[in-house]
C-alpha cells in the first residue's frame, strides 16, 4: 500500500517537474555548489554580507547573473539552515555547475538574468532554522528541506512566495503553528509538513489553496477541529491528517473532494458519524479513520467506492456489523475493522474478496462458523479473526491458502487442529483460548484426521501458539499450585520484563520470559496475543529497556518493561479471597525520541481488573506528562472469590499504529497487589490507631510547614504543565494568580474557586478545587485525564491539571466576559446581549450538550446546567463549563447538589426526588436556561402572582393560553419573533415532568438550525449512537 502511494507521489512530482520547465522558454541551469566554493568566478568581487555565522561576498555592480537580493537571501538562508561549511554565493552562481552530495539548487535563466527556482536539500544533515529571508527568493517554485533536523518554526514570510508549487518540510523537528499565510500560495500543489512537532489548529486559510493536490500534516501535535474549508480543495488527491490531536466531527464538506484518492485521519480524537456526503468520494482507493471515537453504524455506501483497495475502521465505537456488500468490493486488498459493539453479525453467505491481502476483523462480535469461501481468497496473507464468538472447526478449504500470519485467538472453535496448518502458516499463528481437542501424551496417533499425514502429526508450536489451549487451563494451573483450593498468599509482586528485585521489603519476581505464555513456578502466569504491525519485530521486542533512568527508589522496576502487541493478561493464583489493591507501574520507554519522531507517538490501551473495564484509552505518556517518566495507577480488585486475580491490558486499535517503531500494544513495568483486609499480627483496632497516627501526624506537620512556606516551592518549581503548546512551571501559574489572591478571583462554586492567571504570553483560568477525600481526588485525577479528549467549540477548553501535596488545580481557557448569569441578571454588568447573541447562545449550548450526550466517546451527563456554568468568551460566544466534575462530587455526597443554592431550581424532578440521572436531566435544565435567556429573568428571582409561583409555572400557563410571546424580554429593542417563539416552544418540551417526553439535544439542534420543526421532535426520540 505504501509503495502504491509512493508511486502516486512520484507521479505528481513528475508533473511538477514538467510544470517547472513549461513556465518559460528560458534556459534551466541546474546550478549546484560545493562546500569550499569551488567553481565560483575567480574575479568575483563586491561588498560583504554579514550574518551571525560568517561573512559572505556578493557582487552587485553588474547587470547579469543572479540578482543581488537573491544571492544575499540565499546566502543567509543556507547559513541559518546550519550547512557546514557554508558555501559562498555570488551573482555568478548560476553560471557554474557543481555538486554537493544530494543538495541541488536550480536556476531559471532568461537572457543574462537568472533566478533561483528550486531548492532541494533532502537528507542533507541540516540542524539549523528556516530564516524568513527566504521570502526574497520570489521565483522559487520548489522548496524541499525534508528529512533533516531543522528546528524552530515555519516563518510566515513563506506565504509571500506566491510562485511556489511544492513545499516539503517533512521529517524535521519544526515546532510552533502552521502559518496562516500559506493560504496565499494559490499555485501550490504539494504541501508536506508531516513528521514534525507542529501544534495549534490547522489554518482555515489552507482552504484557499485551489491548486493543491497533495496535503500531508500527519504525525504532528495539531489540535482543534478539521476546518470545513478544506472541502474547497477541489483538486485534492491525497489528504493525510493522521496521528495528531484533532477532535470534533468529520466535516461533511470533505464529501465534495471528488478527486480524492487517499483519505487518512487515523489516531486522533474525532467523534460523530461518517457523513453521508462521503458517498460522493467515488475515486477513493484508501480510506482510514481508525483509532478515533466515531460512532453509529458503518454506512453501506462504502461498498459504492468501487476503486477502494484499503479500508481501516479499527478502534472506533461503531455499532452493529459490517455491511454485507463490503465483502463484495473486489478491489479491496486491506480490510481492517475491530471493536464493533454487540449484537454483532454473521459472515454473509457469499463473498468475493478475490484480491484481498490482509483481513483483520478483530473483536467484532462475529458469530457463527468461519465460512469456507475464505479458503478461495488466493492472495490472502494475513488473517485475524481473534476475540469473536466463532464456533465450529477450521475449514478444510484453508489448505488452499498461503498465509503469512493467522490469528484465531479467543473464540469458541472446536475439533482437532489440523496438522496441515504447519504448511499453511508461514511465519506466525495463534490458536489460544479456544476449545480445541488435544491428544493425550503417547496417543498422538489417535489425533490424526484423514487429512493428516505422519509428518504433519505434530503442530509446530514455535510458529503456531496454542497456549493456553483453552480457558480451563488457567484453573488447571491453579489446581496444581493450590491443591484442594487452599489459598496460600495475600500479595503478589511482579517486575514485568525485569529481573528479581526487592524494594521496600517487597520481593518482586523476575518476569523476563519472551514466550507468549508463561506459568511462573510461583503463583502467577501471563499470556500475550497478537502481533506487532512492524514487519521487523521479533520476540525480543516483548522486553523493552529504559534508556533513560528515573530518579526513584523504585527505579529497578522501570529498567525493563513487558510489551505485548494486543492483549496482555496476568493471572494471580492461590490468593486468599477478599478485596485487594492493585498498583500498576508504567513508563513510556518506546515512543520517546525526537530524533526518530517516535516522541509524537501515542500508546493507548484499555485496563481491565477482574473482567471489569477500569480505564478506557489509557495513555502512559500523557498521564505521566512525557516519556521516560513513571506513572503508577491504583485500583481496587473486588470479590476475588475463586482465589484468582486477573489483570488484562488490551489494545483496541487506538494510538499510533504506524509511527516508528510501530510497536503498538500495552506496556507495563511492574505489578503490585496487596490485601485490603487484615492479615494476622496485631489486633485490628491497634493497627488502625497506629496507621492513623503514622499518616496524619506527618501530614499535619507538613501542612504547617507548607503554610509557613518552608516546603513545597521546589516541587512547584519543578512540576510543569502544558498550556496551549507552552510549558510553564506550576509556580509560574500560581504566581500568575498572585498566589490565589482575592483580587484575581473571577468565580466560585460547588467545586472550588476560579482565579485569573496572567502569564507572560497568555491568560488562563485556574480552578483551585475544594479539599475532599483522597478517593474523590484520585477519581478527579482519572476524570481529568479523560477530559483532555472532550473538546468542542462550545465547551470551555480544558488545558491541564496539577494535583499533589494537597494542591489540586484545573486549568482552562480564560473566558473574558464571565458567566451568562452575570450578563443576564447582574445589574452592574455592562454587557448587552442582543437577540442574535441570545439565539446563537441557545444554539451553542444545545450543540455542547448534544456533543456530551451523543457524540463524545465518554457520553457525559453534565448534571449541573445553569447560567453560572455557561461562560462567554471575548465575542460573547457561550461555552459550557464544569462538565465531568459534578458526578464525582455528588458520588461523595448525594446531598451536595440539593444544598447548592440555586442548583435545585435547575434540577430535573426525577433527579431531585429519587436521584435518577440520565441525559434527560440536562435537557430539563437546558429548558429552564432557555426561558431565562429569552425572558431575561432568573427563575429564582421570579415574583409570584395569583396564578404562578415560578418562571416555569408562568411559562406553562402562558403556553396553555397561547401567549408565550409575553415572556420575551421587554428590554430587547428588536428580536426575531419566529425564532423567539420556537425557542420557547422547545423550552416547554424540555421542562416536561416526564423524561421520556423530553426531546434529545440532537433534535433541539436540528430545530434551531432549521432542519426539523417542533412537531418532529415532540414525539419521543432516542439519541443517535
């Protein structure tokens, strides 16, 4: 697949080469140079040009050759790039043909005057920066600085080079943002900025590049939404945005790119459904959206892409099965799908994937038997049907195949394993965790089927793994270790991937075996399944070394780690029944280097304890705030009732599947398991007293010392947070709030106090959380981790957090105009909310709630929607805040919300009375907010009359009389009557006492955007998946 697109790129570059020569009939001189200036005119003379690096000589007193401004610009440009030794550039440069390795600088000459038109310095060992002086080379058509170590930012001056046709800066260490000025280059056909460290949003101005054919921004640190303006790139053939931090929905406008051949947005944080407009992408050959949070059914229109050769839908949240017609797209060569939710599907009765090379249908809830027609796919080399619900036997037709890899792990397959698999599978296979029958020792002859010969009798288990043979094997091991189920142990310590060691009087067992299944002589075992995507990987990759040590007493636990491609499961045997604390030790040691671009790689996997998902999409590096840094996570293992503990780490297809070194899958450094129950020794009461004293006396002393300023400053000076691409120490942030001065306070609420932090180059909001129990603080830490992927333009952007030594901070974007409550109800506020602003805010809040309820991967119920939790930015755009925190605090104290002042006014009846909470509770709160926005009155301040006692009552009475218009704020000088009544009608639906009769937020958005009417959402509808 990569070779095919390499040829595609070469094809377009050849087109560009033809275009360069056709620009004029003038002579094209391939002017290259040598490092010592050989070949330059002997009589060149002129003034000196000085830079920070060295002086240059240039002649500007003649009328031919290279113009003086270009020779000077080229000299400065080359010297700043760090070419050493730097050549001399004169006006006669284009008259001499010299070479310097792979570097080439070409000129176009017309008569006696020449201009620089092409710069090609691919893989030239450059380590400097790109100087803005390059903008003086006004005739430049090609700029290729790829595969170097250039750092710094991309100068915005490049946007002045309006003759540029190709820019290739891939494979460097460029940082900063993509200049919006690149949108001025209307002749540009190729823009390659992949494999750098670029951050910020993709400029909307790139949508102006009407000639662009190839666009690759993959493997950077770009965030924000994909600009819908990219849908204007009518000539685009290749679009690669994979391996970034992009979020939001896929723009439907991209469906207009009728010439598109390659589309890849893998490994981002995209949500929503695949737009129906994408059916128009008839020329697609490669479509890759794996490793996101896309939902809904897989659309059948994919089968209409008759040129499709590669389809990657892995690692999303799609529902249902794979449309049967996709199995008849005869052009398909790569079919990658995983993690489809139940109820799943059966293979179709017939299929024609005659050209398919790789089929991965992993964890797709596929039921039934493996169809025999797979054996007719003669080009098939990789088959992965692992972790499904397949039954029956391996089809005899598989004898026709020549497979490189075959994975059938974790199904319910039965019967004998045919010996001919030795010849069918060339490199690696896995048949573990099934229900195959195996011969007893000495009775192998009874195991032969009619299709097996004597030489086929023994399966090559070095090539085809069968251990553990089935799920009962684990219990058989336990029975041998613990006869009569007599539990012996109450703890477990494993140095995953490492040697035997003792830390804090805890003895960690060695775990350095490289097999896929290993049962320790002690009371544990592990199994590993799957295979790395890297073609050069081998069993040595299962153990990874840390190249950069950590400063910790637990450092020996991180010297090595165990890496597994897909599913890594640890079993603890012979444990006393009860609850345990499980501590998992992590450090990212693989995706760690800037020089090979692996530092931008993301390792994402799920964590299960006792079969329960305790952490979805865990990212070691993000959690630890960088590579080669330790991060420990603590969980509770409840109900170890059969003396067995199971810890499972599972890669579901998210993260950087393709980034070098392509070693995907879970990575763990150590496991510690300790009991939550009494284990002999002193009486429990005495232990409690001693423990409390040992914990709280030092804490009280520490708190006193902290208050006095004797400790803590070192920690605050060393700990760092990332705020929109800029790194600050926590002390800088605290100082920016004037040490949490009341002068900098901008809000307070149920969760803590919010301060304004004025940093040197930006202003942020810092929420200092109120002190709570350790359990709540730990849960906030986990919730904060997930909030980083919850991004929408109508949600206040969460930036980073800090939690240590009793100081718990959340950092958000700063909202200049404060809360909607202040704007609407505070008589001291100078803000004026005209009708357009109010309408747009009603729509914006609805979009935010729709995203939280239906489109985000977390499916969040806010629980506390009210005007004080809706903030206004500099343009009075509404954004919802405090999402994701209400649940945590209320789980500690169910009466918190009821006792939180005006919160009860916005609380749905079923929530306030019986504590039943669904997304319809937010819909109820939203309805009240709508009434307040339109009326300009706060429900809590409503003055009762003879008929009504609240704003809600008043709205219902006016609605029954057909006089809702009387609710509209009299202070509004003008307003759109139709819009106002529509909003009030929506509000009446939202505040219905029956949750089932309230609309969904997607329905509300549809009405406000004019795509539906009130009657269409007044019926009971269910959220889209």
